[in-house]
C-alpha cells in the first residue's frame, strides 16, 4: 500500500467587529478590506485544492477574499464548488453569546478559563462544550479524508475549530488544546498520512502562521 497524504490548510476567518462581545455561532460578517494581507495569504496556499468552509458567513466572506486576491477557487461562495459543513462551525456559547468578557467574568465571579470562555468540558447554558466541538471536527475531518484522499483541502473556519483539529491531530486532552493561539487570517497546516508504517497518522506542519 502506498503512502497517501491529505493536506489540510486551515484558515481562520478575517476579524469580526463585535465590540468585545462573545459571538460564537452568531452569524456575523467580517472585515476583508486588508487586500495585501489576503494576497500574502493566497500566495502560501495550493493552487489546485478542494475548498470547504463552515456554515457561517464570515468563513464564506474570507474564502471569497482569498479568491479575489488571485487564488484559484470557487466562482461563487457559497456555491456548488465549495462544501459547507456545519460541523466546522465555531463553538456554540449559548446564553453567553453577545455578552462582553467583563459581563461573563462578573456572572461567573471571575471563574472562567484563562485562554477561552470556559473549561473544555463545560457547556455554557444552551450551548456546547469545547470537547463536543472536538468530536464534531473529528467527524468532519474523517469524512473529508475519506472523500478527498491525497488532495489539498483549504478549510476556512474558526479559532475553536482549528484548535479542535489540532487536538485531533496530536491526540491532545481537550483542555491542553485550548492553549493554542489561532489569530484571524492565520494559516495552520496539518497533514493526514495513510499507508504502511508505524506511528501517528497526522503530522502538524505549521500553526498560526500570520
């Protein structure tokens, strides 16, 4: 059996103007006005790739900005040439969405995670835990590897989604994965390697490249 490498090029969406509020799965637009930034990012990405995004508009707008910057991609986003996967959406913060960080801190008496809004196994009221995000991102990446084995996959997603993908690739405890910084418009590259040999099936190439 020959080696088959499927390469994931994870891009976090462009910045969202949210007034310092937790937005989670709120369907907000993002700022794609920094054309030089998108040109530099597009130059690092493969020319012949499968494109996927979450179901939230900020990932679609970011993907469209990359295509405008010269990267070959879907003619219409969203559209038939880009796969939209709700499993790649950001963590749902339930009743915490639209709170400021100060409001959340006061409501929890300051007892929130130092890097994220909650410990990895805690689900906000009417929301989901980060551990649950890892489960659905794992499901989505397995599906994509089966469907597009050996291809480059440009996946435009969210900070929580990309942390979850790193947790899957490295076999991390969910709490440990929250320590990763994933900036807007950053690139995280992760390869899935299928074939003979021993060891883990994932290889992390780069994280949070700006």
